[in-house]
C-alpha cells in the first residue's frame, strides 16, 4: 500500500500526533519509548534543555539536521515534492547530457550517474529547496556551471553532488552506522539564485565537495 501524507493539513487540523501514532500501529511498528531512545542515540533529535533520562519523552524536542535529512528522504520516496515521475526522468536526462561521459579521473564514480540516481536527487532537492524554478532554468543553471570550467573539469562536482551533497560533521559510529550533524550543500541552488551570465567558481571550495 502506498500512502501520500498531506503534512500541512495534518498540522492545520491539529491532530498530527494522533494520526501518525495510529498510522504507526496500523503499519505494525507502534511508536514507543524505545523508538524515541533509538532516534536519540542515532542523533536524529536535539533538545532545548539538557536531556534527562528521568523524563523519557521531553517536550522541548526538535529534529537535528540528521533527523531532518532522514525524514526528508522518507517523504521524497513518496514523491512528496509533487513533481511527476515523467517530468523528473526527462529533467534528469537533460541534466545528464550536460556532463561529460565516463568516470571522473581518479574516481570510481561517473560524472552523470544513473537516471534513477539523478531522479532521486531531484526529488530530494525539490523537497528541500522548493519547486520554484522551471526546468529550463534548472537546465540553464547547470549548463552555466559546466561551461564555467572551460573544459578543465578537475574541480567540477559530479552531477549528483552538484544537485546537492551532504557534509557530515561530528561523525561517530552508533549501532554500526555513521551519524552526526548533516549540512546540505547545493551548487545547483546557488547557481539558480545567481541570474547573471557568469558566476565565479571558487575552486578551493569545490575541491572539498567533489
């Protein structure tokens, strides 16, 4: 069963907590104190006040950047951004054509990556940054980015990282997974915000994101 959740309506109606709790039971994975504790240990949560184990479900609780990324990924998998899959496939392939073929020299990854990978990146990009630009604007921003390197692609990001890339700080291993604060970085968003024909590329900054 596939479910699309109107989160804005849930918040407006004021019954988001009850509805989502009932949904967790319906799906056979009811929310418990153990669920909260696991989310806390995974670094998905942050608190306005120091966490006190005597009060296992504190009120002043928010999502960490890692938690935001996790829920965004889940919502994007439901196509919550609202973009049709046909549109995303077309846009993904138009962007892939702008990048060189083959692998980036010295790396195991290809410049363009697969269609499905870029579609997934675009879903999450729209969810995080909004769908406020036309496909032509996205294509032209990408074209300007690639052309700014004048054929010397040493410091150019892979397409998937150009769309967005996560930078994780304060990494640690919890239950076999690397967790930490996740900062989303997007050159695509930056180039979309710049409406001029030329945009200076900071190669020193780019090299850390390749």
